[in-house]
C-alpha cells in the first residue's frame, strides 16, 4: 500500500497572456528568483504548495513529469538559432533541458534525494506514479514528491497541434504534486494503480468490482458515448465531475486526484485512454 501525505494544486486557465508567476511565487514563499522561466516557476509553485505545511525529509526524491516539457523555451531557442541567427541565451540554453526544473524545485525545498524527470507519450502521470509506487514498495525510496507540470502555450494553433486536440478545446496549465510514502500515519489517503494498460474488455471487467458509491472520473479523451456506456453498466458508481474547474493539459490527472482528496470523501477511480489502451488508478480517503 502507498500513502499520500500531502498534495499541492496549482491550476489556471489563462486568457490571452500568461499569469505573473514571479509575483505569485514571491507572495507564496517570500523568495525572489532571477533568470527563471515560466515553466520552472510553475513547477516550484506547485511543489511549494504541496509541502509548505509538512515536515519533509531532505532525502525525499523528486519524480517530475510533463506532457510536453518546457515548450516555450524550446521555441525561443529555435527562433534564436534559426531565425535570428544568434547563439542561444545562456539561461534559455540551460532551461532547454526540462529536468532543470526538478533541480530548481529541489533547491527551493532543500531536497537532495534522487531527482528524475520522466516523460511518456501516452500516460505521463500514470507512468510517473507507477514508478514511484514501485520504488517505495520495494524500499528504494522512503518518500517521493511526484509532480506533473504543463504550461499554457501562448500560441493556440501550435499548442493544439502539439497536443492533438481539436480547435474548440480550451487549454490551461497546472502544477500538481503529491508526497508519497509507505507509512500510513498522518496520511491523507491511499493511492493504487493498475500496473498494466488494459483493453476495453479488461477495463469493464475490473470496474464491475467497484463498490457502491465509488466515483468515476474520465479523461477528456473518452467520448461521450464511451462514458455513457460505462456509467450505464456500473450503475452503483457515480460520475465525478471536475471539468468546470479546469481546462486541458496533459498532466491533468494529478489535478483530478488531488482535487478529489481535498474536496471529497470516499474512493475515486480515474480512467484514461490512448489508442484503445486504458489506464486505471484510484485514491481513497475513507467514507
């Protein structure tokens, strides 16, 4: 069993321009940073919110994931090199590697444990949480701070092409984190994940064992028809509606889990799909 000891939520729906994260970070932490880009600031804010009121060991590991990484710094470097015919700015060059954000998070929180940046084309959040679960249950790590960070791209056409979403999809950004441990004492709830990708028949079979009152959350990649079909079969479950509080970004599943833990009681099963393969994970904070 793996336990969630703290969560941090930072979820926004920008309109026309990016939020001023420098000011927000200063208000939140009292610290002022120079030469940080928006993606790094976003990562620090979410992680800070997760552990600001918790006792955290300096050996806590950081496992960070993102759907696309620091896209805007990549775009700046590309323009500097190929359009402006100039060398990349030093800070942009350093931040081009998305794992730089994990370094800044660790520095901000005073952590010196393992620091990983993980990416997965289909299920970035699920793969990061699955690795964390394995490393904690096997005893490799005692505590892991897992975060999902995606920034809003101020170029809607480019963003929607990269993300593979339609023109009407509204885009947001977020930095959502969980502090995971093997110890039960003081936990907010438990986390579980089905370790293998499922086909549709396997998913439906597993859902039949869900207890009455379990909430089901569907990623936006499910069609309305699929959702209606699953809910009709699992009539002892209730649908968990989160969509009005956020807009799309690829690490949104972490926001959904964290929002449930901070606003609801009971068990939530989160369902995701990509290319006819399904992933299922759940959190439980009691009845």
